[in-house]
C-alpha cells in the first residue's frame, strides 16, 4: 500500500498596514538604523494598531486570505491549529474563536505554544494527523501580536519584534510530496534567557508586577544568539545528511527570522547559496510564530512542485528543530 504523506496545498498571509521603521524607533529609544540593520537585518516591522484586536484578528485575516485564494470550503476543515505565543486571552483557546469566525464549523481547534518554534512544531502535529489517516484537512496558522508584550522603552527588544500571521493547509498526498522528515528538540535550560516573568502561574499579575514591568518580554540576547546560531545550523545540517541531500538538492531554506546573522550562519553551514534563502526579516522583523508561514506567503509564486524545502526554527524554552518538506504544487 502506498504511504500517505502530508502536503501543504494552500498558503495565506496577513500583516497590518502600520509600518514601524528604524527611523521612527530612533525617536523612541537610544538606537540607530545602522546598529539595527547590521546587528539584526531589520529595517521595519508591522504593528497592529486596531483597538481591541488581538492575535485572532491577524490569524483570521491570514486564514481568510488562504480560503479566498484556494477556494477551500471552511466547513470541510477538520482541525484548526493556531501556533502562537500571544493568545487573545489566557485559558480560552484562540484557535476555537478563529475556527468559528472563518466558518470552520465542523473543526476542533486548539493553540500550540512553543515560542518561535510554535509553527514548526505545528507542522509536525498537522502532518501526523494527516499521515495517520484520521483527518483530511488541517489548517495551521502561525500568528503573533508581539507588540502586545513588548516594552517600547527597551531598546534591546523593541527593535526586534513585529506583528503578523501566516496560514497553510495540510492535505493527504499520494505522490510522496509534503513532509518527509523532521528533527525536533527542546531544552529547559533556555527558559531563563527568553521569557515573560509575570502573568503566568508562578507570578500572577499584581500591582507590583505591572509597576516592575514584568509583563514584557525579557531576552538575554547574547545567550539566546549563541544557542540559536549553533542549534539551528546543527539540525539543518543533520536533516540534510539524514536524507542524503547535498546543497544542490536543497531548493529553499525557510529559516525562522530572528536575526539575519543567525540565518546566514545556518545557510553557510548547509552550503546553501544566499539566493535560495527565504528572507523577510528586513520588512517584518521577528514575527515569532508567523515567520515561517509568512515566508511561504511571500515566496509562494517562486515555488515549484517537487522543490525541496528545509525549514529551521529556534525559540524560547529553548525549542528548536528542522523539517524537510517537498513542495506539492505550482502556483497559478
Ligand atoms: O526568535 C527567538 C530567538 N531569539 C533570537 O534568536 C535572538 C538572538 N539574539 C540576537 O539576535 C542578538 O543578540 C540581538 C539582536 C538581540 C542583540 O545583538 P548583539 O550583537 O548580541 O548585541 P548585544 O546584546 O551584545 O549588545 C551589544 C551592544 C551593547 O552595548 P555595550 O554593552 O557593548 O556598550 C548594547 O547595550 O549594543 C548595545 N545595544 C544597542 N545599541 C543600539 C543593544 N541594543 C541596542 C540597540 N541600539 N537597539
């Protein structure tokens, strides 16, 4: 019997209109365009300014874009997964709300939180459901409203992050296309280096935590950089080796957009030429769970059926990993 694989069959995306440029950040904190560009590769990021709109707003827009472009009937979607580090509300599933709003009335839905690796892990979850034969249409959305947890007086974090969302549909494939292999890792040693101290079960919100600005992202950038640069390169090289892929066999590297220097180091280690590396950090910054699907959204028209894509991500926790996927369609 032929093995059923899980292929991406449609892509959608959304970024808010408001552009926060390096020039504007220069007026907000002690920084400059030259430092941000050379240290991170970021020129601008998008910020969701709409009142009372959370991550679900971004996720719904990305899903609606996918539905409109692909013509998929939302009532046929079996499962909606929202990969996010910034859910609308604590406790209540953001994915359940998104599923209802997009008309996925027959789906079950839940969120997956693994910081910047959320979408990568979500791809694995979606593919497993499809490969098992249990479900036929799985919508994976990576969405984050990072501006809701960033201190815009802290120059070490506010220059990095942006808001956005991307969505992909996974369906069964009988031609051997789609997800081929994965290598996912985590290490709890990382939690001290990238976190929000308050608002969780260890330190619930209080007057004190608000006063101490403990509800914002804290990052020890240097330490995270060291782990990210070696681990992202390691897993990407490993997945190539394990699948007998030379740099010529790799058509695209789809790397998490945390820092252009980390992306370059990963590509170098793999021997992949710069023109095969998907990049949008210059325009969106680090959109956390949305970086990978937004890359697919931006590059969809250049992708060809049978292309070998290597995804790689690294995030808080620590969480990281790599996925090898064969692209399943030519864009219309
Ligand atoms: O997506 C999840 C995973 N996250 C990551 O992978 C992020 C990994 N880390 C990084 O990308 C980098 O560490 C950062 C971009 C966050 C920082 O770059 P860096 O080259 O590691 O800078 P640094 O933290 O070592 O700081 C170097 C200097 C410091 O000044 P001194 O101590 O050398 O005088 C900082 O105070 O740059 C200073 N600095 C800034 N200067 C201008 C820090 N932030 C800024 C800024 N503008 N925004």
